[in-house]
C-alpha cells in the first residue's frame, strides 16, 4: 500500500485599512476557512479543513489529485505515479481570490508543518 499525505496549514491573513473591505468581501464570498473536498482519481476521497493533515491509502500506480471547493472552484490537477510503500506529500491552501491551491510539499514545508528543521 502507498499513501498520499495532504497538509493544509492555517491561513495567516494580514489586515490593513486598505484590505478590510476586500478581505471582508472575500471571506463572505469565498469562505476561505471552509473545508475542501479532496478528489482522488475522479472520486471524492474526503474533506480537509484548516490546520489539518489527511492521509489517503492508495494502491501503487498512477493517480490524479485535486482540491474542489463549492462547485466549479478547483485546484490544478496533479498526476503522480506511486511505487509500493511510497508516500507523497502535498500542501494545499487558498489563492488570493479564494481558489484552492495544491502543490507537492518541499522538505522545508514538511519540516515547518512538523515544527522541526529541514536540516536535521
């Protein structure tokens, strides 16, 4: 069995007088704190919220992964090939316009999320 691990760190929003109205509008229209649906191989596999980590056990082979939020809003689809007992790690978040984002996690991303140094 192989695994896909998805991290969704808590979003840190900066607020200034210039961004109060647009930020309030974005929160109201796009609800960036809401859960995303994890779509794995064209099937909903579960949901992920802020500051959560989800692990999905999959068979080795080719897989497609993306995040979906409210209807048509979705991240770019990532394609990957997993070997037996391999684990791939991904980082999801929100773009400035409230769209889900998804990318492969770097060692620095993983270390930051786990609270350790990538150089250890």
